[in-house]
C-alpha cells in the first residue's frame, strides 16, 4: 500500500480502527479530527495515542469547516484516497443542537468535496448512515429504496451528503462511495451508543432505559467486519467503474438482533443482571434497522461473520481492561 490516505474523524471509533489497519499494512495515513467534546475526549486521545506510535501516521487537529487548514493538508500531502468519517454524530443530539450538524456535516462535507475536486483524488469514501431510511416499512433496507423522508436532522444531513457526492461525481468525474453504516459496535467504541451506555449503567448498578418497551431490532455490526468491508471497497468499489462514478452501499450485519437478546448477552459477559426501565419510543428513533448487503457481497465479497456473542465478549474484555473494572 504505497498510497496516501486522508482519514477524517481519525480519532473517532471507525476512523481509529480503519487508520490502525491501514498503518499496519504500511500505508501512509493522514489523520484529521477536531476532537470535539460530544463524548469523552479521553477516549479519543487514547485512540490517537495508539495511532501516533506509527511512523507512517500524521495528525491534524482541526474542523472540516476550517477550509484553509483542509486545503493546506491536501496541498502538502496530495492524498490519493480520502475517507470522510468526520461528522457530528447522534440522532437525538441533532434535535438539541442543529447548528453543529449543519456546520460539520454540510459545510464540512462541501469543503471535502471541493478539495477532492481541486486535487483530483482517486476515490472518496464517506460515511452515510442507516438513519436515512427513516420509517421505511419495507425490510431489509435496500439502497434501491426511496429515502426522501428522514425523521431526524442527522439523517437529513447524511442524505444531503449523498446528493452532494452524486453532483460532484457527475460534474467532475470524482469516484465517490457512500457507506450506510448499521449500528457499529466493538472495542474503543462510542460511549453515546446504547450498548456502551448499558454497560456503564449495569456495572454501576443503575437502571438502563429500554425504549419502545424493548420491542426493537438492530443490525448490530462488529467493528472488524466493518473495517474489512471498507478496506475491500477502497480498491474495489463499483464507483471506480461507473459513469458517473457514484455508488452507495449498505454496510451491516444483514442479521438484525432483538434488543433484549443483545442486552442479555451483555449481562452474560458482565456477570450482572441489569435493572430495566421500559419507556416509549424516542423522537427520531426507529423500531428496526436491517441491511440488505447483497451488492456488497457481490461486488467485494463482503462477509460479516462475527456473532453478537463473540463481538460482545471481545467488547466486554476490552471495557474491563480499559476502565479497570
């Protein structure tokens, strides 16, 4: 791997694991992240500390909205491939703080696209989200489905990214691949995600809030399976062959699990039964996510094969070590 990869959101959950995998393969990785305080920055710095041990890693702390910084990074390193994973995450937070989503997810992404155009990169991969499907009734969710009715501002910004990418692919022949992620979990994960919050509260003996009275299904996808899929897509996306060179994939486990089964597996590896507080559905949330990944299987032989039993066992082992439980 003699290419140069620019990974935005490099101190984030998926960005960290992807950066580490590419660095271990000998690639040069330029990391870019604003280390915002949406969740515990100590975890972000822990991830970053691991990446900085590699000689082939360079890091910039800045916002995507800082166009001059972004241009300087492109000018200095001339990245071949850009993987844009930086974004303001979270469905519920977008209800409380809409401005930051517009700045980071819309303005920031526009800056990425402009830099990709000016510096003629080979391939842009970017994070979309399963949340774009909103309350679609047809399952599993397919990239052929209409996604014109988002139910959160976060989802609306991700749909906007897909439209913006399509425009740049069409006008400027930039290969772009959008990745609709489905509930990614694992070591060094995000504390704002439900499984992480459940773990924190169960250990502390606090009740966990179970929404929609537990009648939820999620296509929980283990981080190693996600990274395997992204690595394959960097070189194998159909976007590299199409005219315009634009493609969107679902990237998920293709096997939704009942939320209550997931919680029981967590409890098994923690060795603690959690107290549960059952609540109605939250605004902006959906009862089920379920990815149709047939295209990803066909195009790059994507094989998510980590069961929630194995994935949660690994997560809990990491959690106990990291937090000295």
